């Protein structure tokens, strides 16, 4: 039951982040931008991250050769292995991140003339902490690992607390306090 609540809240957050930025982002797919949703039910949480593939991989198409396949493998591994350095929870929480999925989702939504393939990298992580993150801080360092990433629209829910922010540089801190 708790996981289904987290999935619903996390999905709702992604919709809210998208809706809040529609005037700035006319399309869901925008190079250099990402969406981040985090939802906590006491000590357990979920992180949803969606970013244009170009911002992470340097290309959007399905890997066409061995070089691109290797880039995709290494960048997905970087995201999986360094997520706790990209989203730094307060040390006293002793949070761990467990990958649920990391994948490239293609959208052949380019114009009919260009037949351009757009794709996003979608990552989902479960978060387990020793105590609730309410009252703590989260530091975001995505740009340290992915320099082509210019901004991240983030929405975080923890308990009855709801926060949103735009992350434009590594070292951005969010306080989960009222």
C-alpha cells in the first residue's frame, strides 16, 4: 500500500512540475532540462528523474554503434552508482538508494519533415532512510556529473511538507522544514 501511495504521489509531482513550467517549456522534451520528483512516506521514499537523453548521453537516438552503446552503458552506470552524490541526503538519515529502473524512452515526436527522434532518460530509485527526512536538508549535485544539464525542476513531498525549486547548479540546497 505504501509503495502505491509513493508511486501516485511521485507521479502527481511530475505532473505538477510539468504544469508549473509549461510557460517556460512549451514541450515536455527540452534539452538541458530535467524533472525530479521525490516523495517520502515517513522513512521510505521514491525518486523519479526524467531528462533529455542529449543532456546525459550527448545524443538522443537509439545507440547506432558500439561507441554510443558504451556511452549509454557508462552514463546509466554513473547515474546508478553516483545517485547518492547527486542527491545528498543528510548523513544522520543514513539513506540508501536502490535502482528500480534506468532506461531511455524514445519519442518519435519530432516534426514529420525532420523525422527527428527525441528521447529521454528516465530513472526511478527507491529510497530507504533510518528516519524521516523532514527537518533535514538535501543537496543536489547533478550538474557536477552531467554538465550539459542546465536546470532541474524539482518537487519534493515529505510528510505534510511540499517544496519545489529550480536547480540550476550543483550545491543547491533544499531545506525540508516548514
